[in-house]
């Protein structure tokens, strides 16, 4: 009986391994992309994708303000934002249980400095709670 030579290479195991690696990379990058500051976001009916490199301002439940994960005072936030170009996109992440005055103070700083590309980050939900 004569042995038949292989005419092709079986790539299915290679594809399986690559898909597993892709899954690991996607899951890891998702965890890294989410903010390091624990904020319970309010819910909205729609989500928008972030396309450009954003500057992130976070307000935690205690009312502490963070600029790109570094705690700042309101005056410190204003100083850091003075260094930015006015076309820089700003993402505002605020805990749903904060005092409204802290949120308004931060928005007032952003508005007075002339930033117009401002987004408020929310979670998808929209059930009214």
C-alpha cells in the first residue's frame, strides 16, 4: 500500500489559537480602557463611541474631582485645563449620587474656558431609574 503525500497544510488549529489570543487581547483591553476610579454612572438611552483621545474629568461619590485619574481641586482643574487646546474633547464622568453643585462647578469651569466638545459619560439603560 502506497502512502499519499500531503498537498496542503491544515491551518484550522492555527486559526483556533489565533482566535483565542484575539479574545484574550480584547478582554484585557476592555478592562484597561475602563476608568480606574470607581464611579456609578447614570443611565441614558444611547451610547456613543469615543473616536479621539479625550481628557477625562471624573467626580466620585464623595465629590472629589479627578483630572485624568489625578485628584485636583477646582482651581487645579482650571489651571490644568488652561494648558489644553480648546478643541480637545472632554469626557465628564460623574457618580449619579453626587451633589449637583459640584457637577455644575466643573461644567462652569469647562464652559468659561471655551471648551465645546464636552460629553457626559453614561451607562446604557434608560429605564427611568
